[in-house]
C-alpha cells in the first residue's frame, strides 16, 4: 500500500449527514455488542474507511489489548480485531500498563507504526513502546520499549507532518513535555525539537493553515481539568503561552484530550471521560473544535452531526417518549418503578430476566428514509454492562448499556436506525441471553 492511497480525512466520501454523535453515551460496536473499547487512541483513515485504535479497559487498568474498530461515517463502528494482545510475560504480559496507542503510516517502509506508553503497575518504568504492521488493522509486531533519548516517557502523542516527518510527543515528568523527531522509519527518535518546561500530558497535535496547535492536559491523575493549548508556526517555536480552549472551570467538559483531527470543513476533538473507579465505564467526549487563525475554541453539544463533507451542525428538533406512558405495553413482569432523576420521576424496569420482561413503545414519529440516531435514556445500577434486544419495527438490534452509577441518574445509549415516516413506528425492549436489561427512562427521537 502506498501513501497515495491514504486520503485526507476532509476528502473522504460523503456519508449520511443525519446520524448523531452523542458525547458521553454508551457506544455499542457491531461485532461485539460491547461499548467501544478504544480509549486514549486516535483515528487514521485508509481508502475511505476510518480506523479507531485505542486501549481496551474492559478489565480495568492493566493491559488487555489494543483494539481496532472500522467505520465509513465516524458514527457506526465495527470491531475488527486486537492489534496487540496480552502475552504470558514481558511488556505485554499480565499486570502491565499500555496506554495511548497511536498509529501513523510510513510511506518509505510501507509500514504502519504504533507508539505507546509502556510501564509497570506502579508507573516506575516510564517507557515508550513501538510496534509495526503491514496493514492498519492487522496484527502488529511488537519491537520493544525504551526511554527516548534516555528520558522518561509517560503519556504520548504521535504526529506526521505535511512533509512526512514523524514526531513523538512525550511527557517527561522531571523535565516537561517534549517534541521528539522520529527516525526515517518512525521506530526511534533522533533529537528533541522543543521542550516545554510546563507539566502537560495527553498531548495531541493539529495543524491548520501553517499553524501548529498542541493540546494537552494538566497533571491531575484520572480527574478532569481545564486542558490547555499552545500555537506556533514552527515546531521548534517560538510557542505561545498555554491557555484554555474550553470555558474556564468546565474541565474540558469533563474530558481529557486524546486526539484532534480535521473532518470535512470541521475539526473533531476526541477526549476520554475517565471513570477511575470502573474504567470500563469510561466514555468518549467528541465535540466540534473551532479554529480561527491561532485561536481554538471547544463548545459543548448534547448531540451533533458531523458530515464527512461540509460543516458540523446541532442535532435539531426531537420528540421525547416516556417509557412509563400509559400508551405503552408492559408484559412478562416489566413494571413502572420510581426513578427520582428520570423524566417524570419514573422508569420501566424488570426488563429481560427469567420472565423476559418486555416494554413496547408505539406510535413513534419517523422522518422517512434518512437514518437517525435514537437516544435511549436509562439507568443501570450494576457495576457491569447490561444488554437488551431492541426491535425497531421488524428489525432486531443488541445494545449495550454501561453502568449509570448510584443515584439513578440516567445515562444515554444510542441506536442508529431508519424509522418509517409518520407516527407508525414501534420499539420493543426485551432481554438478551436471559440477562436483565436497563431501566428505561425515555426515548428521544430526532425529527429532522
């Protein structure tokens, strides 16, 4: 494969511009029926297909795998496979740490090169690891780990400039944040181009109109903070002072930077919303980032549309359908229960289980042939995911529902479907493999 086959994201083929990105929602992947496990990662586009590569946190903080998902539209994702998997010993063995895997393509060697943070369980090694593959979403050969130029390396980022030069962005705890130039084959580093004395982690580089934007997080562990950015017209500087790109005090809308990329005429900010008490419950905060000259501004959206050509837009008008409405049909033990944080103070629980409790919501208004993103507000008081079979008219889907935590505060899960035009659609919730489904609060249906 040659570099000419890797198109810029902004030139990707047009996909449906009606499906929504819902920040913080459970994001079910086809092929696994699990919430996407690609934390701390990034996106690379090859031959009009997007690949999302990141960390698997289903089993907690220790290394499990580096996962790869594919999509044609950045909204509907399919699990493809594990690029690196847990081994019996070594850097990829049990109780090891592998974080922030990022991949760039080397035109000269025709290899995809992955860099990542490698460590032991107490973060005492502070190394970078390198792996390569001949295909973007195939098995990667792990080369090994080291401290670049003899310096600590914790959170890392990876950047490929317009001229093909690769750079490792690496947090060196004693000294600051480094921009290191990679060797021609991208598997090692040659020199430090710039050292920021400020302590910034989770670095992500973006370039627009000749201006480099470097985004990163302050050092507050798993807790969120006001992430910062700087700009320059040369990687060696001079760089501006670090400043917020989200409103002060918003803590970057409860997220930590992981990747920034152009999509059509928009810029996509990718962040992780970590849950340190239950890492598999961590979600993704993807939001539109506005770039104006040397100014970057992040704005919050409950739901929004990101076309592959053109500019992003808000989700538009919608209708809400309460699960406990008397118009709905409950059967096989499903019943209305109290939920203080839910709409109307109630939800429908006891779905699934041994009796296969069922909820049927009828007369949903559809817009016709255009696909839409159905938002399901729910509660799940368990520490693990619940699942449900959801039948929309005659089409069945399996959806995951992350733990929503204590206090019955509803979470959101999304389903991408097409509804018939008019008030003629039916959505039925039932159990999956004998397990309990979520307590359903309401459905939110786009009307545009």
